[in-house]
């Protein structure tokens, strides 16, 4: 009787623990899904405000949406939540599809998109912008936008302290915190700002092509980080959201500078923040 009671008690405890875990995961999934829905809703609302000509409202809602999505991912990573469920399968998929040629390409691209390389490229472009346009404002806004995104990325890395993927799958050793991806944050912030500035005053087709190019290169860098086994999927997604938030605010500042410099730009024959190389 005593043995049967112990077994029954043990089984009951196991069932209770399993049910509690399931409900906890479901609750986490519901909260994270709701958070993402709110983030998407804010970005959509920002898009609607932009279409209606309300640039200030568009900036506020879009930036809040990107920031909210970033916070949701950070909380999910900190609590090993539902949104991290795809990290391991995606990492394994990249490991399963490795090849010598792809490895070399990934290493080259990830090296080109490193924080130091991004900073150097940004400084060079800023100098060229000032030399060609004789204006410091746009170049400064670009540098501040990229720099602030990178600094915030570093702060969040230290605050969250997420471990990198196992060293057994890393093709290049990385031991600092993993979330979010600094490579993706810096690359996305710089390329998106350049696309917006280079597309100023040009046709919709040209602006779209420039943005598509920036997004494509950013996606390629993100894939290389996962291919090399040094970042999780949520790391690169968070880096993209962080960059998008910074660029949304930076583009608004550029727009205000453009409005204040119409006369000067017309005199020089150069759009207020177009890059002319």
C-alpha cells in the first residue's frame, strides 16, 4: 500500500509539473504573440500616417513599433520564451547546409560587415558628403544614427548577457554576449541611412531599388552570422529592429534639416541630403 501511495504521489507530481510547464509556455506564447501583434500594429499605423502626410505621427508610431518589437524579443530571450523556439532548428539548418565555398563567402561578407569596418565606411562617406555638399548636418545625423544604434546594441548585449551558440558549431570563435547582433545592427543602420539619403529627390523606383539593395545586403550579413554559427535567429532579428528604429528617427531629423535648407540646396543645385559621389 505504501509503495502504491508513493508511486501515485510521484505520478501526480509529475503530471502537475508537466501541466504547469505547458500552461506556462502557453501563457508565454500568448504574451509574446500579443506583444508582436502590438508592434506590427504600431508600424502599420505609422505607415498609414505617412501615407496621409503626417510625417511626425508616422515617425512616432513606426519607431515605437520597432522598439516594442525589440523589447519583446529581448524579454523572450531573457526568459527563454516561445520566440526562441526557432533558434536551434534554424542554426542546425545552416550547419547542415555548409560547404567550403559558402564558408569562404560567409567569412568574407561577415568581415566586411564588422563593427570596425562599418564605422570606417561611415566616416569615409561622411567626409565625402561634407566635401561634395558643403553641409555638415546630414553627415552628422548619419554618424549619430549609426553610432547610437551600435552603442545601444552593446549596452543591451551586456544587460541581457545571452550566450553564443555552442562553440562546436562555430566556424569562427565568438565569446562575447550574443543578443543582439552587432554586425546586423551596424550594417542595417548604415545601409538604410545611405539608401534614404541617396534616394532623396529621386523617383519612387530609384528609392525602392536602393532600399531593396540595403535590405538584401543586411539579410545576407544576417545569414552569414547564422551560417558561421555565431548568432541565433532572434539575435539578427533584434539587430534589424534596433537599426530600423534608429533609422526611423534619423530619417525624420534629416527631413527636418531638408526643410530648413531648401534655399541653400536650390542655390547649390544639390538636394538637401542626397549623396553625390
